[in-house]
């Protein structure tokens, strides 16, 4: 969790940092990601090892890129037993849930030899990306590997960034073993997505790639969208703006119902802040459709506040 101290300086930076996550600010990142993808596609293992050294500081090579059974056994010795019990409990719940979602093949024979039906065929190989670095996400391992196991995927490989010492966090390894991942590779970032998309000498090519990640991972998955299941996971300023409006309306209704003595003042500040954010988004955004959406929402907020004032007279 990142704690921000609100000062005149940080207040000005918060919106600017949020706007950097907007799709209109992706060009710089997309260029870097495109270079990484092209490099991995051409140089394969050589590029993967070089980028792992550059971004993670780890000396990874063909002999140590895949996590060994000895490393997994060592991870079990380091993981707290309470955490292990929680993982196993979560594993049972996740598996039980997804088993109810599983589709089955069916066939029906009609007159004149007509056969109708649906054949469900699991993928041969799936790739799971699990974030690493300063945070640990065993839950991401469980929630991505287990559904693939339930679906009957033949082989599930996992990639996750190593530490500078070339090791993967013990909790991540234990979660991978418990969930049933067939192999874990010490590589992260856009280079991991590219490696799974194209295949290298050490990392096999997969049919689908799932799992969350940072902006580089999200854009690499976007570039190889035919290999990605579901949405591109990442921050969305539009979603944040909509959520803020919903929260504001909820607070407004609560204060109105309870006849809070400072309702008008509190709501005035809230509405002004939301409208100012919308105006800044309109100015910063180059997408004409989004400009119109933000403008309409801003006008709606103003009308709602006016309506509230009329009702409270």
C-alpha cells in the first residue's frame, strides 16, 4: 500500500499521475514494449536473459531459468504453516466453484443420420503470468492455475519475475505446486509474455496467456491479444471517474436522508472537486468521444446538485 501525504505539491501530482495511466499516455510504453517483443521474437532466450538481468538484476540462463523440485521443496520449508493451510482451503473453494462452471461435450442423433452436438476440447498448453517484485501474489497463482486445471488443460506453465538473487518468492512457488502448475520459469515483464507467445529455447509456446501485471505486461498482452483470455487487466481512469461519481451520489443520498447539518457545504466541495476533475480530463484527453462523455457527466453532476438544493429548500 502506498500512503500519500496531502500537501499542495502532492495534490497537484495525484491527478497528473492518474492521467498518466490514461490510454492517451500509452505511446511511450507501447514503443518500449514493441521493442521488447521484437527482440524476444528474434533472439529468444538471449533476449529473455538480457532483459531479466536489466530489469530484475538476476543472472538467469538456460540452466536455472526453470524452477527445480529442490527449490520448491526449499520453499515449503520457508512458508508459514498457517499460510499453507489458508492456501489449501482457498484451493478447495476455487476448484469447487469452477467445477460448477465446466462445460461438457454433448451429441444428439436425429432422423436420417443427422448428428448434432458440441465438443469441448481443452487447450494443450496455457501460460500463467504472476506478478513479482516487491509484492507477493499467491492468490493470483491459485485463481489462474486452478481454473485451467479444472478445464482439463494438458500443460500449465507459469512465469514470474525472480529476485536479484535469482530466486522466486517461496509463497509463490508453494502456491504454484499446490495449484498444479507443471513448470515455473523465472522471467517477468513484457519479455515473459513475449516468450510464452512465441516460444524460446527454454520456454515453450502456449495457446493462451492469463494473469495480471503492470503496464508493460498489460500492453504486451494487448499486442498479442489473440493469446489473451478476458480483459487486459490494468488501471482505467474512466472507471475511476465513474466510481467516484457513484460514491459521491451515495454519500449525497446518505447525508440527505440523515439531514446532516453540514450537508450543503460538504456536497458543494464534493461536486466542485468532481467537476474540476472532469474538466481537467476533458482538457487532457485527445479522444473526442471521451471528451463528450466527461462533459455530459459533468453537466449531470451540476444538475443533480441543483436538484438537491431545490429539494432542500
